[in-house]
RNA sequence: CGGGGCGUGGCGCAGUUUGGCUAGCGCGCCUGCCUUGGGAGCAGGAGGCCGGAGGUUCAAAUCCUCUCGCCCCGACCA
C-alpha cells in the first residue's frame, strides 16, 4: 500500500471526545471515526487490526471443532418472548417494527436465535457435541456508552455456543473454550487472566471472565498471589472468619441524638467512632417485599449476593416511604433493634461489639448495640463486597485488588434456553432431554482497544506483530531524490513479493512528518532509506517497540525482516 | 435517569460574564518559492447560516425560552 493512497487520516492533536489513551490513539492514528455515540466506522487500518483478531479467533475456534455460522442482526420478538428475555432485557434492547408492525430487535446476543436454529435440526445424541460460533455486530443501547470501543452500543463480538448431551460433555466444551481463549489472547499479545465471575442476566453458575489488567478497566478484580484465586468483585466470596480479638466487654445500650447525621462518615465524625464500629442497615425491596440487610460500616453490600441469597428476581433499594414505614424514621436512621422485617446480616457483623447502629428514629443512633442481647438476625450470609486486604476464600492469604478490561467470558448455561425454547434431543436410552448449552464470547473491538491500552508510548501505538495492520513501513527521507525513490520502490516490490504486509510512505513530506506518522500508527518495523546510509549501500531498520536501530546492506533487508517476522512478536 | 461540562471552518481553542464595526488564533488544507534524518520557513489563498428553532433588541456567537447532539461522574453491562 502506498501511504499517499492509504485512507488513514492522522490527527496531530487529540480529539476532545476521547478520554482513554486507546480511544485517543485510535482516532489520532486514523483507525476509526465516531458516527454516533457508541458507534464507530472502522477505517482501513482499524479494520485490518480487527480482521486479524478475528482470524486468530477463527483459527482457535476451528481448532476446537467450532464451526462458523452467520446469523441475522435483526431478530424476531417471538424468540425472545419464548425465553422470557423480551421483557427482561428492558431499555437496553434496540427494538424496531417492520411495515406490518411486527416486532423485532437488533440482536444484543444470539442465544435465542442459535437455540431456535439447533432445536429444529438436532434430534439425537449422535449429533452431539455441536459447537457453533459466529462473529457478528451486536447491539445494546447502553445506558452510557464510553471509552470508544470499550463500551459501544454497536460492537463486534465472537460468540460460540456449545450443545452437549450431558454435564461431562458441557464440561469438556467449557474447558476447551477456556483454553482456546488463553491461546487467543496470548496470540494477540495480551496477558488476559481468567477470573471467576457472575453470570448476570445470561444465567448459569460456572463462568469465567478473561481480564486484561489495566487502570482503564471498568471492572474491579481481586486475586491471591499465593493460591491463584482470582475473581470479579461482583463474585468474590467473603469469608466467615472466626473471631480473632478477645471479646470486649459489652457496654449498656444507649441512645444518642444525632441531628441531621445519617451517613456512616458523618456518624463517625460526630461520635468519634471508626466505620468498623458501625453497622449499616439497608432496607431493600425484594420482589416488592421489604427486607433489611446489614453490613459493617466500612463494608459495602454486594447486591448480587443478596439477590442470590434471597432468590428474588428484582432487588432494589427501598423508597423513602417504605423506609419510613419499616423503620419509623427517614433514610439514614434504620437499625436492627426492634425492626420487624426479615433481617439478613453479613458474616462480619457477628464480630462487631458495642456497635453504632441507627435507632429507627429520626435524628438518633444507638451506641453499644450487641448481637443476641439487643437484636437478632434472621440469618447470616456472605453479603458484603469483598475488598483488597480481605482474606482469600481459598487459602486465607491476603487478596490484592486490580482493575481489568473484560475481553471475554465463558459460561456454562445448562438448560436455561433449551428448556424454555424446547430444544431437546433423544438420549441413548430414548429419553427426551433438553440440550446442555454453554456460550463463549469475545469482544473483538474491545480486544483491539485493550491491546492498544497495553501497548503504546508517548509517540503512539505499538502493535504486536500478530495484529498489526501492516508489518513494515518504508520511509525514504526524500522521494525527490531519485536514488532513494528507486531504492524504496525496489524494496517495496521485494517485500510485497515476499508476502510482507508493507506500506511505502511515498508522500512528499518532510522526514519528521513521516516518522511521526509511522510511530503514531505503530508499524512494528520501519525501514528508513536516507542519503547517507544509501551511499554505503545500507538501509536502516527500526523496531517500533524498542526503538532499536540497525543498519544493514540493502540486499539483506528482506531476509532480515523475514527473520524478524518468523521470530514471532518483537517485544 | 440524576449530577457536571461542552457545541464557533477538518482538528484544538479564544471571543459569550459587560450585546455593537469585517468572528479571531494555532494546526491542517490549496498555490508558489524554499527546505529534506523527528510534526521546517516565507508569501499568497480557500474554507464558518457561531448545533437547531423561536423570542427580546436599532443591533445577538453573546440575553431569554425551547430543542438536538457530544463528553465526563454514578446506577446497568461483553
């Protein structure tokens, strides 16, 4: 490709719309442009990187017996009504009607479609296992799109669906996908670590997310350096610890006036207490019924855990009116003493002695509240959000915290969709059984963004060889000089002939401009052709990542580049 | 949806508080000269219904009302 022809409009200045480095660089390097909030057009360079990631994914999916299919973006409402998700998905689903007023959506995912596709064709265990995948645009009307490709409303996703005859089969499919993911991300030059995760709306119990550790990541994860445990904070288990400190003496319960003081921070400042001396009592509506949940003052409640524990569909913080009705006080003064609704407490609450709690009375708190003496709880459970510094649920060592970009997730779905949609097969013993499913997604655009997030410097992108839009850029210092121009064109032709993806910067620009663009776009290898070295019959190779330069005789350039390419990535 | 911010040539911004002359600056773009190992220099030039609609006024980028879009923080998610 000739640089003069390549549609890669680079920007000297950073567009105001971008916050994240990866987003800024994708715009500056001319990889993509925004068309609407959360929607992007890929330009040639960006698309080439995307295609390379897709190709790696295809190879690894095919290697585990995945077969590629392509399903529509526009999906009929009926299928979603069958699974119940037409209502569950809510505002996040892009919905539309055709001219006959029939309802459709832009697919946010494809479980329904694939299940429908398979149920009409798979009849027997002999046809299993079946692993189908597709790479397709998906649509979610995100509440807040942000960070360029990290959270768009339109995004490219690979998803594979597995269908097995039993749990063992599902397990095999699951781990095959799991290990394929490890290979995929490694090939993309990413260190993506699997963490235990919550399955969210998709359903299922066993699931891992693949996280690229990065400050820009939207997810918080916890991990243990000793035993290797790693989990999303949404999922990370809390530990029911034994009491360590000797029991302090229980002081008498006492009510204190706390006018206008309702948050933990305010209470602590006012009463000269520490957050861990307090117990937070939160009033929730679980499927419409009020319940109370308690965590220690320095802890946060994990709503996912509470919802699972209560086995309810909808869990939301109670409105002011309900809180008043339940606690007899405005928001901020609820406490366990004398509360009549079911009361669930996090394990850590067990060990708070002489706690500060709300008095269930406006502008008042209680000092020295103690479990059993002053209040009882309906039951204890793991309800808090686990945080860095907490003990590891596996080995009790200290958990570390980090932020991560979720580039992929694997789920064991079980029979949620096959059952709802009647996708069954006949087992060997003739019994009709729902297919056992798994699903496995990778955000392709997000993966590209994560690669850039982890591979850049102040000058621009540093592509790993495996997904670089082009491998090599040839930069003649001046195309005006016929000797340089001739040498550059010859090298260009030779590299193309050798199958090396090459761009020749034939623009009539000063060398500085060409170097800056080359660095910004991030070609892994640059060949500089200048008058001085050319006199010696030499050219100069610069490695983008290390900035390492070496001059060598021009007839050796092609073979040297091939050597570098065969050596895999240039780190 | 709540909170905050922003819409002025392709990009980055000033001007808006306190209405007033032809709407500026840097970068980019076009032409010419010159220059050629890290975003050169000089000269000339093109390009803007100031997001949109309505209103106030002799006069609106500037004041008022409504509206659309975009970004950031939060609740949701690959």
